[in-house]
C-alpha cells in the first residue's frame, strides 16, 4: 500500500492493481524490505509489521535485509501455493541468541521462523542468509525447493520440509536442531551441514542424498530414517551420532566416514553398502554395524567387519 | 550528539532515495505492462498477463493465448500467466535458441487433478501445454507449469528444463520428441508420466511423485541419475524400447510405486539404485540389460526378472543371493 500512497493518482493505482501487485519492481517481482515490512500491504492481506504475509502466488525479491525483534515472530509467512522468494544476497535475521558449544549449545526458544511456508506447495527460496530465529530458519510444505541458501543459528533447525522437496547448495550451520530435515522423496545435493545440534541431513522414504558434507553435528551426519534411500558420495566426519544411518532397502555407496562417535555406518539389516572408506578413532571405534556388504568397502585400511 | 543527528539525516536521505527509486521502478513496470513489447535493461523481452492478452510480445504474436515466440532470444515472465480456456496453450515457441526464464512465476491452466498416483484423476485430455516448443534448443527454468490438458512442457530436441514445478497436467509433466536435460524439477500429480523425455536425454536430481503412470518414462540412450521416484501409479522408471535401448540408471531411489520399480531394456546399465516396496516386480530386466550394486527389497512381484545380467553383486531381500 505504501507505493500506492506515494504514487498518489487513482489512474496509476488502478493500473497497478490490474497489472501487478503492489511494490512490483523491475522484472515484475514484488519487492520486500524492512520499510515495506513495517508499512504492510506487500500483498493485499499483509498487515503492518512482521510477519510479512505473502498471500498471492508469484515472485518476490528482497531489496534489503530484514530484521525481526520478537522471538515468536516469523519474518515471512507464505499463505499461497506457488511462491518464489529470492533473497538476492540479503539476510533475514531474527533476535534469537545462541551460546555454548557442543553439548551445551543452545538458542533462545520461541515460535518465530525466518520463512514459514507450512502447508503450502511449490515454494522456492534461494539466494541469501536466514539466521537467528527461535524456530526454524525455513519451514517448507510439500513439493518445494531451497537452494543457494545459508541457514545459521536458528533455534529448532535450519530447514524442515514435507515431502517431495529438493535442497541444493544449502549451508546449514550451528542450528539448534537438524540442519536439513526433509520428508519422503527428498533430494539433497551439494550441501554442507556443520555443527548443528542434531542431525546434519535427514530424509524419509526414497530420500536421495548425494554430494554433501556433514561434519561435527550433534546427531547423525546423514540419516535416511525410513526405507529405500540412496546415500552416495558424501563425507561424514566427527559427528556425535552415526556418520551415516540408513534404513530398510537403502543403498550407501562411495562415502567417506571418519571419526563419528556412535558408529561410523549404522545400517538396517537389509541395507547395502559398497565402496565406502571408513576410518575409526579411539573415540569413535565402531566402523560398521548391520547391512549387507557389497564389494570395495575399506575400514581402517583393511576389510570391513 | 552531532554525529547521531548526522546519522539520522543520512538514514532519512537513504529512505527518500529508496522511495524515489521504488516509484521510478514501479512506474516503469506499469508503463511497460501497458505499452507492451518492451525489453528489459538486460535485453530480455518481458512477458506478462496484460501483454499476453494484448499481443505483439514479438512481431507476429496475436492477441491472447498462446503467446507466440517467433524469434530467438531471451524472454522473461514478469507476472503469473493464467489461461482460462482448457484447449489453449500458454506459450508457443516457434523459433530455435530461446531462453525463457519464468522468473519464479507460474504458468497456470484450468486443469485440476484429484487424488494421487494410482487414484489420480486429471479429467479430459486435450492439446494445451504450458510451454509448447516446436523448435530446438529451448531453455525453460525457474517456475511452475500447472494445469494444462496436455503437458506442462513439451519440447523438441536440445532442450533444457531447470528448476521447474510440473503438476496437474493431464498427460505428462514434461515431454519431448528429442534429447534434452531435466534438472532439479519436481514433477508431481500429472495424469500420466512425471517426466517423459525423448531419446538421449539427461535427467539429474529430480523428484517425480504421485503421477498417474510412470515417474520417469524414458527412451533410448537416456541417463537417469540421482532422482527420487515415489508413489507413482505405474513404474518408477521405465527405460526400454523395442530393440536396443541403452542408457544409464544410477543412484535413484525408486520406492512405493504402483507398478514395477524399474524396467530396463537391452543395453541399459542399472547401477546403485534402491528399489523398494513397489507394487510390481522390483527390477524388470529385458535380455541384454545389465545391473549391479542395486538393493531390491520387498516389492510385490519378482525381485529381478532375468538372470545373467548382473555385472556386480546386488542385494536382494537383505542378502547377496539374487536370482
């Protein structure tokens, strides 16, 4: 609404409402910055202040950093299917504070997320940083995508999603939960999870986890919690849980696992594994538990047990 | 105190500059939308709903849908496009070498699907596509193609489909007559296959789920790597032609589909896939196909249908003694 006020003429306002939502800038995308958030009217149902509610499908772009001040307040709330949010290199920052390290690491509690798209489909979020929210950095619904995103120091986790989601080139660091936690039929590629309080990466049935690095997380490095997962070409190093945990019918190939405290590789009895390189240490002595060994696995420079 | 006042003045100046910039940008957008035919600063030609209805996006484009792109170049959506008639495509590309950036927007038709996978019903089939490319080397990326009576996207050869959501299209999410690349797409709840590319295509890191028939329906020489196929009504992956098929199927999760987990034809190598809890056979193998390092588990039919094609060990029902 602020743009309509500033433009001032009824004719122009009419054209805007016909042709594009309020604040449509170059490329037709709706612009969001701290001033817009404070004024409201980013979409027709958006009230002044946070959260900025996106109740129309379309494409949105940040034109400045956003900062919230209430741990129970989300920055952006998606209320329509088919919303794309380009952070354009900017940061969305909440007020949650994290302190401590390792087992003493903790963040402020609260219910505010960076972007909350719970229950919506076809949300795409990319191109910036989301940090300091007491809940998750990002909550996704079904069939959504995050890429080129940094999620740091959020209180319950980096990103949580429903089924059929894709995460690509996501860096989830020091979140007080899992770094990347997606549902069934997830694809997670080329991502980095580091020093999260729980698992680095989690997926459910039919998860495909390829080319990721998970290090020094408080839980498992990578985890396929249900069945039929493909976990390939990842590194899992110095995680407090299992390096890789995989369920019924999973396949675990060509991963490098080192110094993961609970077990380096923990598999359901029917999961297969091949061509992994596993290195134990005095504080992480268990190389492999469970699974069916295919060829080419190397445990501490020798055959796997 | 003087420094604080100076900072406040600076902040106010910044806000005024921002307001001026936004007014200018918004007015430019409005003028462009009404005038039609203008290119953006980077040379891309902008397409939006009003311009689509007005016509002349490029010379030869008649008013209304489909927007016809008859010249090579770069195009960008600057609004969602909504087509209300069930028989009409949204964008028709009749020139080679076109890049169409959906810019995060959606192209939507009126088709609606109910149910999912084996229970999916997408209504009557027609001839409308979200994007219908008749020429080679067309790129479409970053947006949604939803609700058309034929395919979400239909391509010739040399295409690229990147980061698309493809859903509720009555036939396929994506179809092509020739080779191309599909990467980072989510194809779900389409009436037939999620992804049905032509020969010698490359499918990387996609999700195909809840589609009416096969998740991926591929043809000779196709490479299918790192995809998740879950709860489709037919097979998870089908790559088998009459005669020589060829192709590579690697690192895919094929789970809980209604038909076979995977059908691979002569000359296809299926390697390092998880094939679990599908309604039909786990791995249906045509003579001449090869397979290794797969985990085939708890499928409704035969675990692996043909012996002798194994190029490496597989895990079947939790052990290495596969048929």
